[in-house]
C-alpha cells in the first residue's frame, strides 16, 4: 500500500473523507467532515460559506468553521437555528475561534 492510499484511506466514512477528528469540548472526539477557513472573512461571508457547505452534507455530519471575526462567531448560533442544524460549541484560541455545527 502506497503512502497516498494510506493517507486517503484513513477516516473514510460512507463515501466522504473526514477532514480530521477533533476533541470538541462537551462532545468528545468527533469526525469533522468539512473544515472552513474563514480567517479574514467578514459577515455575511462565513455564514454564506456555511450555508453552502451544509447543503452538501448528510444529517449528523459535523463541520468546523475557523474565524477571526467576533461578529461572525456571534451569529453562528442564530444561523444554526435558521438552517435547522445544531450549534455545538465555539472554542476560543489565540487569534481565532473554532465553531462546530452539526447538520440535523
């Protein structure tokens, strides 16, 4: 088995590749199906990206949004309600947040 097949065979889940696994506070280890880098993006761009990505995923899939914009981060719980998905948690790190949402 070659190096590339080893890399891409790990985390395979029903036809989709898991970007990575993350230890999400309060939820434990979760498979992150998509990770969106929204560093430098301001409202409403991160929300538009999330809306588009959620359309591509299946119920139960988790996405991670990385943002350095406090206003965008504050809006994700409300966006989750509007899109009928679950806002799991936002985690503050130095210089940015990681926001986790699960598609319902």
